[in-house]
C-alpha cells in the first residue's frame, strides 16, 4: 500500500535513507529536513505497517518537480516497490499541474525503464541546486540527471 507519510514515519524514513546515504547512493537527510518536507514523501508499507519503501516529489518550479529520496528496503528490492513509488509521485505531479519531473540518480537503468531520459544537468534551473550545497560531493557531483515529460 502507498500512502502519504506522517510524522510517525520520520524515523523509519531516516533509517532507510541513511542506509543508502552511507553507501554514497543518496543524499543524507536530517530529521529536521524530513519534518520540513514531510508532505513531499510517500510511503510503501506492508500489511503490518512496516515501511518497505519511500519516495518524494518535490515541487521545484511552475512546471518542474523532482523525484528524490527514493529508497527501498534491501529485502524488497526488485519487487516493483520503487516503480510503484515513482508512478505515484508522477500521478501527484500531474495532479499538481507539473509537466515534467527529473531525478538525480545513480540508477540510470531503473529510471530509463520508466521513461526517463538522460539530460545535461545544466538544463535544470539553478534553483534546484540548493540541496547540492549540503552534499559531500559538491561541486564534483557524479549523479546522472534524468527527465521525463508527463
């Protein structure tokens, strides 16, 4: 089941994101950042209410959103959880009137299968780089920018 995140999900979200952040695959998120952006997050949970996956849609501009903080419990990878979370984020983007979404990722094949195309990061508005300043890899980011028109 996919549902909007609540304040009770903050710790499981942070644990899941931290697992991948420690491997350098995601930008770490502070608890404060998660609370401030709680409305961006969706949760994929099992029938026992365990958080198996998380993803966020962040509105960046009048027609552009970012799919970010996509993470799936390692025991549930390759079972469609990430794909379903991305699809829900895209539905929400359409509901909000966004015409395109992008992601910064190391999982090019995953997003490519979902219809995202690799783009030059310079095509993205400068406004999106605010989070990059918090990243240990800045300014030498090696993530791949990908875009999908909705």
